[in-house]
């Protein structure tokens, strides 16, 4: 008898992936309506805060173009330092893969045809090889890439993507995949990982939660604090206190208004054209 982690037939994996993508889409729609009462909390540098702590920062650029901006809201920088210190005591090293993203950085993801090709490949796998209709592609796109400021918590300076490494060996702690992977193993609660990988995920999630960071259910590397994701996942009943902003080091914050935050980062016609182009590439 097979277990979920050893089921290679693909049927259970595809069913789970579909269920999770639908749940992620529903979560995004809920977050678009979740109340936010912006606190106005300023940003602080993660690099400066981590001085004296063993920690790593990704050296890659977003979409190969934008250098990563290692800033978060001030209180979260302080709590993340405590996370990194706790990991060091445990024999781990925190690697911060991503932190704040500007609107331009988030929009850039939608201008990379490789992202649309990768999503299409995954949706075709989900459908057993068939080409999807554009509506399903749009739905999956909305679940896998933030297309509105309101639901992209990196734009709030309240989210990080992370990896964790063994302090002694330098090897990555095995969580059933590396940043950034989209598969049936990606959701935090995925049954398609080994018992050891589950223990590692659970241990990291418990440590993050101790310092106020909540795991996004559909990506095992993404954590939030103080925003609509975190308050919703905590069932706190409180509004998010950190919303999307325009941040530039040394300049005052500019808050993104409710109406603007709900607008698509690009016109819907733009996404439709990108999807159609990806479908045409796949058909040939």
C-alpha cells in the first residue's frame, strides 16, 4: 500500500495540487477584502540589524533585473533578528531570500515569459497533458503570482521568503524542496514529503511562530507578520496594521490607497496576451 509521499501515480498529486491552488485563489480573494488599518510604521535595514548574527542573504536579482531590497517594517526587523539568533542557538543559519518588493519589482514578474511558461507547464501536468483554457490559466496565475498590491504582502514590508541551513555542515535543511519550487510539495502541509522533511518544516514553522511570524499555507518558504495574512491566519479578529507602500531608502513612505491597491498591476488584457502567447508557444 502506498503512502502519499511514495504515490508515484500522479493522480493523488494532481488532485492535491488542484485543491491547493483553488484554496490559494480563495485565500487571495479573502485577503483582498480583509481590513487594513495602516500604522505608518517606518522601515529598517535587515543587513544592519543582523550584524553580529550568522545569517545569509540571497545574492540573486528578482527576474534577473532587480536587486533585492533587504528592508522590512522596523518592529519586524527586530523580531527577525531574534529569529536568527534562536536559529543559531539551534545550530541553524537563516537565509533571507526576499523581503520588501516594490511595485516595479512585483510587476516585473508579469513581464517574464518564462513565468507564464512555467505556470502553463504545471497546469498542463494538472490536466494530464491537455492545454488549459485561458480562464484557468488566469486563475492559477492569480494564485501563484501576486497581481494586485493588496494581496502581495512583500509590498507591505511585512513578509519574508526564507531558507535554513545547518550551521556546522553548511547544507540546506531539507524541507522537501528548495526556494523557489512550485509542485505538490510546495504547500506547507503537503503530504508528499518525507517524515524528516515534515519534522523540519514543523520545527521551522514553530520557531517562526514563537516570534510572531505566520506561515503562508501555500508556500513553505513564505512568512508574514503584522499584515492581513498574519492576522487572518491567526484568527485574531484584528485588522492588518501593515499595508502596501512605496518605499525608497531615505525617502518618506508613500501609502498605496485602497482603490489603487486593488487594481491589477497590469491591465487584464496584458495578462491575457501573455497567457495567449504562452499557449501558442506550447502548441508549437
